C-alpha cells in the first residue's frame, strides 16, 4: 500500500466516525485539547498524528466499536509508517558527511594532554628535532603556569576578603530574590576554580597555606550557591541558604513560602464521571462511597482513578501581602501500560448527575507527549493573586486513556522580591491516573447489594 493511500484510508475512517457522531469539529477539538484546524488536517489526510493517544480519544468520543478501534489503529500504524519514511530521507543523506569530521578529535589532543613537557626524558628527543624550536613552547608554558598561579592567588584573596566583609548582604539578596540555582552555581564554579588553581600553585611554597586557602574557597562556594526555591521533591517551596565552611551561619534560616496549598486528589466532578480501577474481584469491593469518604475508600481498596482524575487545589496566602501565582507546570514521574484491573463506576445507574461548572477550571491531557495545564474554554488563565483574606480554588481534570501515568504539579509564585516553586502532589506521592480501555466494567445498582456488570441494570 502506498504512503498516500494509507494516509487517505486513515483520514476516511476518521471522517466516517466524526460524521456518524454528529459532533462538530469545534466540540471534538476542545475535548481533544487541540485546535480545530489541526483536527481538520487529520480528517482531510493532510497530516498524520505522531501519537496514537489523541486518535483513540477521538474514536471513543465518536462511540467507535471495538472492531472500529482495531481497524483505526491498523490504519494509523500504516499511515504513520509512511510519514516516517517521508521524513527519514534528508536525515539519512546528511548523516554520513558529519561523521568523519566529528570522529577525528586528535588534532588538538596530543599537544594539550601530553605530560612530557615537564619530564626530563624529553630533552634527547627535543634535541633531535631542533632544540630551540621545541624549548620555546616549554618556556612559554611554564611562564603561563606561573602567571596563572599568581592571578589565581590574587583572585582568591579578593574573593575571600570580600566574602568576609560583605557576605551577609549578598546572602540576604540571594535568599529573598528567588533567582537561585543556575546563577548561584555559576558563581560557585568561578570561586571553586580560583581556589583550585591557588592551592595547586601554593604547594610549591607551602602545603599548609594552600590547604587554608582551599578551605576558605569552599566556604565561599557554599554561600554563593545557596538555592532559593524548593526542589521538586519538597512541598515547602522555601529556599535553603545554609552557609558552609568553618564559620557558623548568620541570618541564613530559610524563610517559609508566603502561601499554602491544600490538595484534594479525589474530588469528583460528578459521581457519574468518576471511576476507579481496583485489583480485586467485585465480591471483595464495598459499595461506592460518597465523595467525602472517597479518600478512605481509595486507601482501603488500593484504587486508582480510571480514565480521569479530578483535583481541587485551594491556594491561600499566609499574610496581608499579595502573592502572585504565575502558573502550573505538569511533571511526569512515570508512564507505562494501563492497569489491567477491574473498572468500577461510582455513579448509580439511572440516577441523574450534574452540577455547576467551577470558576477556575483547567484540563490536562496526560497521554500527550508534553502535557500542560490548559484552561477550559471561557475560563481565565494564570496569573492569579491570593492573600490570607482572598484565597483561590482551582479545579483540574486530568484524563488518560492509553497509559498508567504518575505525575505531579509545580506551582510558580512570587511576592515582592521573593519567588519560588511549590510541588503539588498527593501528600508526598505523585498523583496516579490510568486508562481503562477494554477493562471489565462494573456498576452498583441503587438499593442493590453487590456489583453487577455495567449495562445490565434494568
């Protein structure tokens, strides 16, 4: 089958499913977290998705049967293979030309790495090749080393002296400024290299003095590299600015972040849309709980949100000062095949569901290559402002169909001259959401005594 035919067959099946569903391109694109023009290109055969996850979500939104899902996946594989073959030509043509030049780094390495400059055994060889011409680089190199030692000693003396006299002022700026990591590490590398050169040169005059200068250099390096924002694993969001060296730290206690985040990982958009995967047979699973009891029920059964997970984040300042919430970033902690467990619906069959739409509503497509926090249509996006008297509640619906995903969020904030990042997760663990495609599904009849196969309740 030709490349064009494969892509056309794939697009034809997409159009057939779309037309049968009765949904518009705009509605489908919104649910798939993509633009309407991109969906048009897929259905017209002008482009082929690089990932199957949005294709599967599209098919399920259009109520595709199991046979149609299998056929759609087959056509996507053929169309994607044709796309890859089209894109592989230029890269294969250009790759051989690069390798010979990259593979020959020997031009500069013998002169730089050779240890024979300082060795007395070089003299006969140098003489046989013309003594004066070979000795000149040696004398120049020794002169350069002496200059480097002198300059390193002067640089270290300046750095150490300035660190003792004004180091509190610099430390206060680093902790409160929120600039942090990369710039601090650059300064540390600079001081560390000066200290290393100084101690190496000083060994010829006195090892004790060199070690003393090296110790002072290490103390200065620790202060310069003090981070100002939380690491991804922490929940405090505060910077740490401990001082190193032999001196006791002065006024370097890390300040706590000026805000708190309360996380509800098992909030429900509505019972009808909430499902859980559990590695237990129906006879060993209790009836669906009310929403407020869901965390305990989930912990007792080892349940994992199925298909989608609905979060509620309540962010509040700690004082009168205003805290600006700059944005939320999705971080992936793991992605693998969906769980092969039983799928349990929380809604009672035949009982209506529904509710108001939250004010701050966002969605996350976990199957995407780079998931992002996207505001629902008509809702405002970051930044937001909070304080102690003016909190904000954010609702996030994260959906997954093709993977079992472990993930967490990072909240970026700033307040005055401070800034940082807070890790938002399930009380110290990543959130976990798994696809439920093809899993045995069960429902609990209202007033019933046990779980039954989904769709069998009259």
